[in-house]
């Protein structure tokens, strides 16, 4: 278990930790576009029913613009750094792109770190956001996961973790299960050293705070705790003794569940609201006035998130088997995960105690009640003078998520430890060490195509490849628990698996 600064003996590292802890960053929202005014706001109910009004559609468009074009944090690195970063790669990876065209090399850079070109938003008449992929062309467009301004400054945005692909198709709202934040940051640091450029908060912070030990997962919960630690209830910066945190990786949830969920996070402690979406911008450069000035921006981001819906399964489905699976699912799974159908179904927001669910408890234990109470007392949870959202300071477990589009969002469980739905339904068959082998879907097991290993190859020279292995024996990465499928026989499991494709 890795803990931060309170266990560092060196005065030098303690000093660095104080500097870095106030700069724990993650959701760097992007480069100011002249088409988006900071205070522009379209009122919207984000109602999934009926036709969207002009203001609904405009709010959704503005929310997308905030995420992809407005930088609300300091820049991470420049276009010069990203163009030269391949020189910091291991020999084999570097040799593959050494003689490539600048465009093909940039595509390889995107692929290495889990980045993709930004698609085009189209809002349907019913208020649902859809996207058109960028057309094939010689030049490479800006990445969905970063804002790139007119001066070539790159700033991370929320889509770094929540803008991934569905088996190779870039999809805003999909978990970015290929994002290699730790590797990217290390190679940016190496490149900046080589180019003689000053290091930024991420390159410094990652020396003390792990950003993620496996590709596709991040230490985001600790980022949030660290950011809140240095603020009072009105978000003023305060001087405090650095705090020790239990570092652990999390798998990003799909944003297409946002419109259904009344509370946020795997333990469901924070009631949903636009202010709560702002907490990852708590870098020292953003004072209390920043949050009042940009509140409308995040009302629009809220509208955008509320407009997202899960993609539909794009392969063949055995309708008769799926119907059998539906009945089994409603008998055995719907109490926690809800019901589905043309009428929209229902979502119970069911919390399951940690003792009953039996999945990895590190996330549950890592966020203390004091941390939740600090959020509850803050401006983020405030609705008005003397009126605050409901915050669950002492949840007793994890909240079962909706399963819309579950076929499209591997890996599974809150820590990303299970590669396919078949493995979710077969607890005893879950792999101990595995890695994704192909980007295409495994249609038989529904999820990642994987290869098994006895252990992570520690002598592999490319750290990116080493981080592609998921070892469920490591701290916070257990694939145990959620043993409910053992109540079903093999034929019933096949039927439920077929039904899950239809959600």
C-alpha cells in the first residue's frame, strides 16, 4: 500500500509534497473558444422525454464546448512537447515511428496514450446527444481528451477519463479504458527535460502521487480528497498540514448513466448537481470567485451529461434466449440494477453493504466520513443560504449502477478488475493476471479480448506494456465478490448474458 507525504522522512520530499498536494489536478477543462462566453447559459431541464427546446439543445452544445474548447486549468504541455514526445519512447516503439510522416506519427502518439480525435456533436430533436466521427483526412484533428488552444497549449479535460472508445469507435461518455496517464506524464517529463522546458504540476505531482498503476484506471478519488483538503467551506485556500491518503485505482463510470443516477460515485455519497462537477478544478490558481463566475458553464456541462445515452449493441442477438434472460434478470438482478424496456424502466439506486457485495473494499475504506462531511459542508453541496444537498456521510457499501450499455463499458467492477461480462457471471473463472489483446469486442464473452499471464513482465522495457497487465492480487485490484451469479446454472447464465446485450 502506497501512502503519501506523512510517511516521507526527507524534508525535501515533504516540502515538495506540500507544493504538489495543493496542485492535484485532474479534470483540466479547456482552451477558451471565442464562440463560448464564460457566462452564457441556456436554461434546461435536460428532460429525456419529448422534444428538446432550442434552449435545451443550446445548453447541451454549450456544455460540449466547455469540455472541449475552454481551458479552466493551467496548461499541461505544448504542441512542441507532444510533437517531440516519441523521442522519449523505448527503442522498439520509437523505431516504428522514426521515419513516419508527422501526421502518422501524431496518430501513433494518440494511440499510445489512449487519445482520439474529437467527434462532432449533433443534438437530436428529443434532446439526446449523438456524435459523428471525424472524417478521414490527411491532417489529425485535436484530441477529444484535451483542449488545444490557438497557441498549441494542451490542457486535460474531463473526457480524458470519460471520453474513450467503444471497441475502437471514439465515444464521448464511454470510460477511457486505454488512457495511459502515468506513462504520458512520465514521457512528457522526459521530453520537457530534453527540450529545456520547466516542469508542470503533473510532472512534479506524479513523483509523489501515483496517477494510475494500470492503463485505463486513475487515482481520481485521492485527487479529489487532496484538492478539498486545502479549501474551507467557501473554497478559500487554507494552509494545512499535508494529509496521508490511501492510493488506489478506479475505473471511470460511463457518463450515459448520469441522467438516471440521483447520486454520484460508487458509494453514492454526493447528491447530483452541477456544482459537484466542478471540484476537480480546485487548483490553487482557481479561487472562490472562479466558481461563482463559471457556475453557468457547469450548468451547461450538467445538461450535456444528462443528454448522453448508451450505444446499442451492434451484433446479432438471439431474441428468444434474450427474452429468457430478461425473466431471469428481473427475478435475480433487477432489485439492485433496475428494470429496462421501452418505457425506460426503473432504477432503484440500491446501496449494497460492503459485507454483502464482497468486492474490493479499498475504495470504500479510503474515503473517510470526515472527507464526505467536508464536501457536505462546502459550497459544492450548497443549494442556497441554509439549504444544502443531501450527502451520505456514512454509506455502508457500494451502489449498484444502472446497466444501460453494459456491453460497451468493459472492464467491470469499480476497479476495472473483470474483463468480460462472462467473467462477471462466472466468479470462479475470473483471471488473476490478464491484459487486453485486441481492441475488437469478444462477442462470445462480451467484453475485452484478453490474454492471460502468470505475472506482469517486470523486465519488459516499455512501461506502457507493463501497465497493460491487470494483476488482481495487487492492492485495491481484487476481482472477488459479487457472487450472486452462482445462483444460476450454466444455461441460465448464457440467457442472462444474451439479455445484457440488449440493454
